C-alpha cells in the first residue's frame, strides 16, 4: 500500500507509525516507505530542532570497529549513504579519512576485522602522520581508515525525511505523542497533540525512536536495558593556522594511556573533526552530566569544558584553544553501549545509540524496517540481553 494515511469512521489508520523524527526514525520511515508501507512519522519538535541527538553540522563516519555485527553494518551503511545522496541530491558524506591514535589496545583487532571485510585500514608512522596532518599532535600508534569521513547531520535528517515523503510517507512535525496503547499483536493506538488538538491513529506496527525520551514513553509498556541520558558538550575551536587547508584535517579519535598522570584530567577518549566554516569540533565521549531531557539548560558544565580547552591546547596545535563555541547534544547510553533494536508485539524499539550511532543510520533504518516485517535484528541488540 502506498500513499498517505487513510481516514475511516474509527479514526486515522496506517500500516506503521514512526514516533520520533531524528536520524533513526527518519531512516526507518525512508526504508519502510521504499517497501511500499503506509507510513506516518510523528516528530514532537519543529524541523531542524536542537533538542535531541541528531542536529548539528557534523558527525564522524568512523569505521574503527572490530565487533562483527558493527563491521557488517558499516559495510552496508556506506553504499546506503551514497544511495541517499543520489536520491536527495545532497552532499552528506565526505571521505576525509579518520585517524585513530593513542593507546587503544583494540587497534590490531580493528585493523584485521576491517581488512577481512574489505574496508581499508592502515597503520601510519608517527612522523608521517605529523607531516600529513600538522593540526594534530599524535600519540602512540596511528590507525588510518581512509574511507571514513564526515557526515552532515542536519542535511542527513532532512534528506531522509524528504526521501520518505517522496516515497509516499507522511511527516508531521510539532506532533507530540501523548499516549501509546497496545490493542493486540497487530494493532496499536497512538495519541498525539498537534496545534492544541489531540488526535489518534491506529497502526499495525509502531516504531519508537525518541532518543532521550525513550524511558518516559515506554514506561510500563516495554521493558528495556537501563538508558542513561547525558548532556554532551563538545566545542568548535577556531583554526589557529589558516594556512592548513580543510583537506589536511581528517576526523580523529584519541585514546588516553591508562595510568599515565599526563592524562589524569581526561574524562574519556576524545573525538573530533573539522566543520567547514565553524572550526574543529572536539569532545569527550559519553562523559557529560546526567539529565532529564525536559529540563535541559543547554549550558556547558564549566569544569569539563575547561578540561576540553586544555586538551585542545595540548593536542591540537592547529586550533586556537582560547577561541571556541560550546555545543550541546544528548547521548542515550546502554550499560554495554550496544544499541537496542528489537520488537515486542506491535512495538519496535530503537534506542540506546550511546553516542556512536549516527554513522549507522541507514543500516539501522533497514533493520527497523525488517523488524516491522517480522525479520529479527542481530542478537547483539536484543531488549532482553
């Protein structure tokens, strides 16, 4: 069945309601509409909002994984990103390469797993890395993944939603879900508020992809692994040397050396990339303060921010550590940092992307569409693990 939702005397009915118009929900709508499903996507906030985890200019498309499920998803995601680009006409993924450096004990396993999957990866000597990428001070071993790069986050969400609409889905912003009631194995009713009016829609399946609001929406309905919501606060640092071209800035991930006091001020490993026109983005990973997503101040925690500024001063010679703009986003993290992608009755759950999900967006969309169609997700992502 194609086209938008139908209306009957019993209220609006569709095949699938997707709750949440961030990257994952939008990818699910894109994939489902491409399969001819009758899809309604409900997003609580306005298009391009900054309240969740999918906004902003840039994300790393980082391929440095060794776990087989993630490696296979990476191999799938790259051509899917290119498919979305071709369909939307938007530039979404630039293959700048990513350099992973520091004392990461997984480097050899990552290198071998990527090679086995046909994904390029190579170790680069420290002196060569310093010559090729002078904006970064390198540490320990350096593992380059040349097909990695930078994703445009806002552009990607917009492309997924416009692509879903072009395939027949209906997308509604400023539609806040207020109720979710399971009526049977193949029937679920969703209530939502739009323009001050409560509306209802009944569907065969519902995909819940609401990030930091997952536990609130699913409370008493679907049991899931514990989800911790944090406010992460990377920053864009201005370039110090305008002679270093953007092309000389790969994405980067930097692992500390355990037990070395020189790293005592670190909160976690550090990730980063250049965002053209905004500077070099750098941030701690999953180290921000725990919060209620409905009570955010969007104000950076000053001690962590000062530590990040120190990191930039010590490890990023190509930036001006005194000139920066803080950014605010949320992580929703599981105990093992693995995603939740599973189904209970008519409810499909997408949650817990733990600060590393964006690169996998189109592959996650495919998995969610499979779950709607009765195809199980990888066991790594089970609700009951």
